[in-house]
């Protein structure tokens, strides 16, 4: 029997049931649905719609049903279309007639919206925590190679030398922005829809502000139609997760390059690599490739939700059932990738000598020569042109830039710039890649990690 059987003379066709049912995926919401129901029961009591005995029975029964789910012994009935119907059906079975009062002044519309907000709020905290863990790993891995450096790239061409710590910290800063967005999203979604009913509220004397407070929301809804139809919070969550995925994809692409024989800057532990079913010599960085590949899935989930939402009239429409599977999938996938990439970085061995040899490429000193000329009063564009001619001569003659500079009296005084590590040491402006600037960046990074960690624990 459905919740609306009184209106209908025949049961739902099996094809519509198969299309409509959502218990197969939304059963994961049981804890948050029961949490919302507890607050609803207390609200009904405060409104005088339940007496103390009825409240006690319902709250105890909700505890019992949750325990069944926790122990894995809850049995779905054939009529349980979704998790919300399943919980109410079981409460009514256990509590008897008083169970039929559970849904007083509540619609599945505001119930679903409340449950999903509670779930998403907790889930984004899990993602933020996992991202912060990866940030700490990046910092720790850099700390294992305090003086190591490598070429920094633009257009995937060697550009300037950078400390490994500086390079890894660049990823850390992007992930910290992700954490900031996730925590901001949690703040914005802290609005309780409970009490909005189907779309227009109720004539019964409920107190949405009370249930909002009981559930830990910052405030109750202001508009009942908006409350049941709003899925901005899901869209924002999926965007934030997709952007985490984009950053992880970039990190994955980099590890694929670094661990190739062509780069040979790093290798991952055997526990974070795979072999080949045919080629015995292979050691594949699949963890990084999957991190790269999963980003498309995360973007796809966001796109699918936005397309579903774009044409919906107010207020609730059944289309909104399609908000859950993309959210559940994105949450699961991003947590998998964050955990795997965390382990991969901690397993990484950085080949300092290879990376530093590449970073000591004489061509990377070109900008340093130009900047020394600027310090001597030469306009930058002129200095750039002069050094460009030196580079061009080295390329045409197939000799080292250092040889060309040494052979030219106007520039031979700059030969010390070609010493190992000299170009790196010259990067000393605030936020730059050299050793002199690194301590201030580390201080700021630690402060930011601590700040976000504090917000997460609130």
C-alpha cells in the first residue's frame, strides 16, 4: 500500500514502480532521515500535537529502527518505495497506532529536503577532512626533501627552477581553496526546510525555528515553496567536488609525467602501482591515471544535475529525485581518489639528482641574466632582446648558453649564475620559489591549515 492509496482505485504499475523506487540507492540516508524525524517528533510535542507518552514511544521506536539499520537487519518491505516510507512503515509496525502520527504536518517534500541537507552537510565535512589530510601529506613529503628542486614548467616547457616544497605547496594551496569552498557551502546550506510541508506550509501550530535549532541548522526556511524545491546546495556541492576532482586530475597528470622513464623525477611505491598482464617490465601509475579519469565523471554529475534543474517550475517536481545518485556517486568517487592520492604521495620516492640536473639546464638562467642587466639600468625589453640573441646563438651553434655567455665580454661576468642552484637561490621575492621565500610561505600555509581545521571542527 502506498502513502496515497486512499485516492486511487488501482495499485501502481510495475513499470512505474521500477522507475519511481529510490530505496535501492537512498537507503544510505537512513541515519539522517531518522535524525530529522526525531526533531519533527519533538516539534510536534512542542506544538501540542503529540502528548508526552506518544513522543516517548515514537522517539524510542525511531531509535530501534535506526539500530536495525546499523546492525544490517532491517528488512525492506515490498511497499517501501524510498527510505522515508521504509522508516515510517517500520515505526508504525513497531509503535502501533501512534506511529501513524509520525507524518503529521510533514510532507515527503520537506522531509526529503531536510534529510538531504543533513546528509550533504556531513558528507562535505568528510571531503574537506580528506582534502586537508592530503594537504598535510604534500607538506610532509616536501619536508623529506628540504633542498630538492626541479624545473618549473609553463606550456610543459622548462621555465625556471623551483623547490620541490614550493611545487607541492602549489597543489596544497589549491586544495585549501577547495576546503574553504566546501566549508562555505556547508554554511549556506544550513537552512532547515522542515515545516514547509508539500509546498505551502500547514495550518497546524508547528514551530520550524525549533526543529531547525534541534537539527543544528542556523535558521529555518523563509519561503515554503523555495524550501521544498531548492537544490542549489546539491549543485554547489557537486561543483565544489568537481573542482576538487579537477585539481586531483592535474596532480595525477603530473605524477604520470614524473614517473615516466622520460622524466624519471619520481617513482611510486609498489603498493600504489600496477603491472602489465603482458609486459613484465611495466610499473604503471594507475592511481594517478584514475585520479585524472575520475574528474570527467565528477564534471558529468554536476552537468547532469544542472540540466535536470534548469526547466523545473515551482515548486516540488519528481525530477528532483535525480539529485541523489549524482551526489552519492561524486562523494564516493572523490573520497576514493583523495585517499588513494594521499597514499600515493606518501609512497613516492623523489629522484632529486635527476630533477635537479634538469633544473640546472643553462637555458633556465636566461631570465637571471636579463634581471641582472635590469639591475644595472638596462630597460627590461632591451635586456630581454639581448639575452634572446644569446639564446638564439647557442641554439644555432648547438653549444651551451654558458659557453656563449663566457665567450662574450659584455656578459661573461654572469658566468656564476650558471652554478648549480644559483638560479633557484635568486628566486627570493615574496611567494617565490627559492629558499629565502620558503619560510614565510610555510608559515602562511600552516596558519591556513590550522584555520580551516578549526572551522571544520566547529
